[in-house]
C-alpha cells in the first residue's frame, strides 16, 4: 500500500486498522526523548518525555527508555499494534543505532531487538528525520504533496527528502545527511570531524555558537553574557530575543540566514513543492522564518522565487517525531 | 512506457521503432552547437557541429541552426521521426528558451515552434542536462541504475537528478540548477547575478578563472600567461597541464577539488547509485578525476566513502547531449 492510499483511507475513514489498537511512537533526540501513543487517525492518547542525558551521565539510558515505555503502555486499555522508534544515526535494515554522536550510549546498539525483547511487540526503526517526514505526509501539511523536504532543527539538523511519492532512502540506505554537508568552507568544527557543516550554524547548538560568536565580535550588552556557554539553551536565547535582547535576535537571524542559503540550494537542485521545518528551534517563529525567507528569495534565481512553500510542520515541532515513528508502523502493517 | 522497459526492448532487440527512421538530436551549448542523427539503438549515423557564437557576433543563430539541421537531414535516406533539442534555460512545457545567458539570442525564444515550422517534424525541447541524463540511462552507464546524478561540465555547469526511476522535473518544472547554488559564500561573481555559484569554479569558464586567480597569486612561470584571458580555452589549459604546465594543472585540480566538495553534498543528501560527468571538461580525465575523488572521500562521512560510483559519461562527452535529446523523442513516441 502506498502512503497516499493510506492517507486517503484515513481521510475517508475507511481505515483497515483496529481503532482499539495504538502504536507507541518513540522519538530519541539529543536533548529529549519523547514517547506518544498514537491512534490510526494520528491522535495522541498518551505521552511521556524525559531528558536523554541524565544529570550525572552515568545511568543506563536504554533501561530508562524501556521502563518509561512500559509505564506508558500500561496506562491505557488499548492493545499495542507495534512500536516505532525514530532515532538519529540508525540503520533501519539492521535495527542498530550505528553512530550516535549526541546520544548517551556507545554505538552500535541493537535498539530494535532490545525493544522487541523487553516489550514483546513488533518494533520498527526509522531515521528521526524520515519519521518526521512520514508524519507530515500522513497527518500534516504535506498530505497532498508529491515532493517535499523536511528539516528537523533540534540539537542537530536532520533532513528527509520525499520525491516522486516516496522518501529517498538512498542507494546504500544512507540518505539524507544534509546537516553534515559543508555549508561554509573551513568554518566551525563539527562533531562529525569536518568543518563548516550546516548544523554547526543551524540547530540548537548552532544557535548557541552563533550567540558566542556575536559575544566575541560585538560589544552590545546582553544579560546572557552572564550565563555560561553550555547553559545558554536555544529556548533561553529565543526568550531573550523575544524580550528585546539584540544579540539573541541576531543569533536567531544568523540561523535564519544560513538556513535560507541552504534551502536555496535545495530549491535550485530539486524544486520541491514544499519545505517543512520541525523541531525545537521552530518555536522562534518569525524570528527565524523572516530572515530565512528574505535570504532564501535573495539567493534564488528569479524564476524560483516564491514558488516553494516554506512552513513550520503542521504537526507541531514537539510531536512530529513521535507521530512519524508511529506512522512507520502503520505503514508497515498496511 | 517506462525508460527501463524501453532499454530492455533495445537490449533484447524487440524494439517497436522503425529502424529506417532516425531522430535528429540537437545539443545547444554555450560554445558549440552539435547535431546528430540517432537510430533507436543509439547509433549516430550523421553529425554536424558549429560554434554557437559567430566571429562577428551579428548573424542570425536560429537561421544558421535550421540551415545546418536541414542540410544534415537531407544527407541521409532514412526519414525523420522527430527532433529533440537539448538547451540550457529552456521550458520544455512552453517550448521556449526562456533565459539564455550564454546563447546568442535574446530570450524568450520559441525554439520548438521555430523548428516545427522550418523542418516540418515533431520537435521536443528538453533541458540540456536532462537530455544528457536520459541518454546515459538509455544507452550509457546508468542503464541499470535507479538513482543517479549527471553533471554537464561545459561552458557552464548543468545538472540532472534521476531518482526513483525518473528525472526530477521539480514541482514547478524548474529543477535542477546545481550550477547556480552558492558554493563559496561571497565568492566569484556569476552571470546569474549571484556570487560564489558552483559553475564559477567548475566549468570551462570556471577553469579559466581558476587559472587567472593562480596567475595573480603565484609567480610560477607559464607560457599561458602570454595568452589573453578570453583566449585561454579549457582545451588549451588541459593541453598545457598535460605538457607539464604546473599552474594549468593546479587550475584543473581546483575544478576537481570544488567538484569533490559539491559531489559530497549530493551524496550526503541523496546517496545516489552513481554520478556521471559529461561535457568538454571531462577530457582532462585523471587531472580532474583524481583530485575530485580525493576531496570527495575526504568530505564524506565515513559511512558514505567509496559507495557512490563517480564516472565519466559512457557516451563520451561530445555525444551525450545529442544522444540524450534524441532519447527524449524516442521516449515520447514509445
């Protein structure tokens, strides 16, 4: 069954799924781990979230993850159709998280088998950004689109390309690492070992680094100068920008400008119908989107201007990951 | 009929086409215009070429083009199934060349109607780079590939993305302008009005500019210093590099390095099965490919290394454009 059929089934309410069953969608992020119980209509009937990194950094993350999952599943009457796990750096074929620079366990880790054994339910693994894109296609703003790109702006920058009615998996199942494409040659060092990767400018950590750079180059006062680099969260910077902090605003503007340049590259290459942004950084709203749009239009050849829709995920940044991970299970069972 | 079926028909010699008919493939380039009479098996049975820009710059290019086409068609006994025209900056839907920065006529120009009227044959218009990609899929190295990217390294840099078994046309029929994606922020001025576009480093003109830059930054002797900037052709620079000219070699190396960086971006995004290079610059062979491969592998995340095939078009740089333009006609008639 193709995704489009599935979407139509839901729209026409001629679904093949037992509505008494739910899917557990798990979104493993570099900062938070989120869990949602999702119905076939994309409704969330139960939710949990906890910080991915514990304060002392010495606990057993996989065990915490399974315990939280069990507690959530036990809270509801519906039975479990399956589990969808969205994670960065994973290999959906083998079921392993194969490289996990931002996660608190050493890769490779057999996350799929670990869940199947501990929760006795069919488990599907999917790249975090692919999950968000599937959610957007099934229940979000991309429902009627044949080509779109989704970017997750979280701790890092994830991406998914949906072209000719399907997600681009890549010939070697490696697509799509837009976050680690060189955006500024010889630029900032990245955790991947390269310099100038897009995610070192456009992500929660990129935002922190934008602000640190501004603190170095400008003398404008900011109360965030009194907070240590690692304690300045993306949320804190966004709040400060809203409250009139000029450098916090410029740090977000930098994210928008660099993202605008990156989206221009994508539009010029693939001319997609839409581009969706998901993840914590999108809470900045216009502070991010306005400079983004301005730079995007400027960097496009005239024929491309104002063609591709750029929007924040219709699923809400917070839920897109878990909804998408759940969508993968419905898709497999359809 | 899908491209794959068509290829199989040819391979199994169960083609549906009348072998007594041929297609005229026209490749309009910024430097040369090439014309080939192509059989359904991809054999060229007649060929012409002339410089796109006349010496005085005042003649009527469209008229010259039609006269050469007529002369070529009249030379053979086979009847004409149709004409395929590959050109940069064209709109296949309207049949217009809509922007043509490197061509000797003002856009928009209704090239399809002009040919249909003057040669009384069905005429199809296709972007030059898409044409080369179709040729590669039908008769070249991409025959058995489901995803590949083709770059034409001519006067400018053209591109075509073939994903999930079809060319990416784009939601607004604008894909794929890789040559005008910003490669080096605030870099060289481009004829499109932006700065730092990939084609200002990687193309015949990019090669000339690489050499001019080296003449400015280095003191190494080179007999090409005695040739004016505009007279230093890509072919001349390649010959000089082969003959031991160190700066000419470095100018080609720069093309390779920047192309390696650009291909790394494509691999990280789309993880294609293959990448094919076509066009005059590929005559440099190892002088271009070796630095390219070295930089490509360096710029990729480890998991991506040595996965995607990078090769020079199997059709030969000179014929890929006309073969591909002809392929479009066979495809339409199939």
